[in-house]
C-alpha cells in the first residue's frame, strides 16, 4: 500500500520518517499491525540491517510481532535495508 502525505518538516532522515508514519498510520479499511499506543524509541542502521526499538503499551501475540516486522521490512526495503530486527523498550517504569 502506498500512502500520500504532506510532510511539514524538512526530511533529514527519510527512513525514520517512514517508520514513524508506519507506526502511527490509521487508514480506513486497513489494519495496522502496530497496536495503538506504540511509540518509536530508537532506530539504528548497520549497513543493510535496521534495528528498531519500539515501546508497546500492551503485550501482543507473536503473530502481531511478525506482522510488525514484515511491515517494517517492506517499508525499509525501499531504502536498501534488507533485514529488520525488533527490540522493545520497557513499557513500565
């Protein structure tokens, strides 16, 4: 799926912008694998690997985690990223 949007900031980090839009997406008729309340904590790129740290508001099933990873891999493949690793920040203090 492609989504058109107006970026009101200068794009200095298009990969991070794409991840942020993906995590926050709410498009009628489509399910976003990222549960409401998910926030992007940290992004690291090592050559063709992206390590994405997310903070989840609630526990999620393994199938949802796999869908999240696949969505990130598909999105970041446009920027030369071939592999995505998910990490999770602490949701409780």
